[in-house]
C-alpha cells in the first residue's frame, strides 16, 4: 500500500531504508541485514507496528550500505536559528529559536530551549550573531534530543545553495 509506505518513509532519514514487518517476512529475514527495529504508530494504522532499518542484503546478493560516523566540527561562532516544527503539509511561522553549534557534511548539533522528540521535521533559517540572514532555508529531521545540554542532532534533508556553500566553507576552515 502506497500510503503505508509513505508513512514508514516518514520514520526514516536520508540514506536509510525502512520496511514493515510484512515486507521483511515476504523477503525473508535471512536475506536481509537489519540494523534495528522499532515500534511505530503511523497515521491510518489501528495498531502499533514494527519497522526495520535495512542496511544490506544477504545471499545471493551480499550488499551493504556504507555508513560512516559523521565528523562534527565546531562553528567559528554559534549561528542563530529561527525554526518551526513541521506538521504534515502545514508550514508554521518560524517562531522557535536555537543555536547551531556544530556541523558535519550531513548533520548538525543545535541547542534549543524546547524539547523536540526524534523524527520531527524542522524548517530552519540561519542568522549571524549580528542578525544578518544567511539566506535560504534548511530542512532537517531530529535524530535525538540530549537533555543535559538541551541539544538536538539533526540530519539535514534540504539545504539552500548559499547555506550549503557556507557550510562547506566552515567545514574546510575546520580541516585546515
């Protein structure tokens, strides 16, 4: 069912493959490399269901997805962020605030004053400490919330070209 597949995809982040228990059974657990599973309650489904994160295939086609741990770098100074938690197709105003502290090629660490549960999608706008808009929107999905430091880890799903260039400059500066 296409609707259910879209709902399951909503529990994934870029580069991940998630499948339902029915799909895992149909393919055969022994033919899959499964990294993790979790219980979810997608919209339109009456009972919680198990989804699996597939990281590869077994015999006769032994294939694995390559996954590297992100290398985070500290930003030269915290970047002010205005953001909104997306709710379905509605995009609310950017009324929440935070600070982007670190980035990697695909992820970021952001300090926030609001607890945000994993798998929520965010729309973000970045500003310098002086209030200059860096131009363009950034979208991402919350991977987890760290209570002690009020930080969230985000997987970027869409980055405006000007912001992507800025991120690359910061990454290059940190590597030199």
